[in-house]
């Protein structure tokens, strides 16, 4: 269904875009085609550096990022953390040595994690505000007003938009969940791309 919609909406449907849409669909995101087009992601999905620059949101722990990408189970994370307490070794190295992830994937996840800290501005395509506009929850003008309110008063963007009456608590929760699913799909794409680049 997504592939048909992608062609109907004139979305560039190369292999990376199709894989990304399928991944989103498996995560329960049915409006993937609309979001990819509205956020302008189709050109970013085939390049590792572009994928890594898409990191947004609050910085997540290394293990949490891998769990969101479905590359690490809860038990594997607990085992790695227990090993870390004993050895003092970084969790990424423990997971590489345990053959849970590749070294290339570890490097990609670390770069993604670092970019989450840096990419706090609206220029990031997956900034929460951009996701809200792309999903037709907000207008661009409402987002600009919310960002100005946040700049003047502090706090989180969702709180600013709620104060202004543009966003309900449910809409904010749904938008954050959608952002996390988009980020998880981007991270999976980046990890896959890092393995391809490493073996080439």
C-alpha cells in the first residue's frame, strides 16, 4: 500500500526509501509516505552522513538507542551492563566483543547519539516541531509562535505549544512517539548503511 501511495505522490522510491517506508509500517506508522515527502527525507536515506545528521530529540543512552532499533533485547542490555560493572569497559565495546553488533554499527550509533545533543535547532528535519507540521497537527506559523514562546519562557516545545492552546497532551504524546519511531527507523538505516560501507 505504501509503495503504491509513494508512486502516486511522486516520491522518489529507490530501495532506501522503500526499506524505510516498510520499516515505518512495521512500527505502526501508516502515514510514512506523507511524512517522508513532507520532511524531505527521501534524499537523505541513501547517505550515511545524512542519516546521522537526522538525529534529533533528547539524547538517549547507547543501549536505549539499540533497543529502539530492535537490535538489543532487554536481557542482552542487562547482561552487558553487568559485564560493564565488572570490567569498566564501555557498553559498545562489550556488545561488539559479544557479537551483538558490529564495530561499524557501534560507530554509527555513537555518531547518532552525539548528533542528538547537537541537533537541537529547528533546522533538523526530525525536530519535534517539524514532525508536528509534517503530520498536519500544527501550522508553520503556530510552530514559530511556539518556538518564540519557548525562547522567551523556557521549557519544552510541547509545553509551550500546549500553553498557547495549539497542542493537547495527547497530541504531544503521539507526536513524541511518532518522532521516536522515525528516529528508530533512521538509526536502523544508518546501522545497515554503516555495515555496507564498512564491507565495501
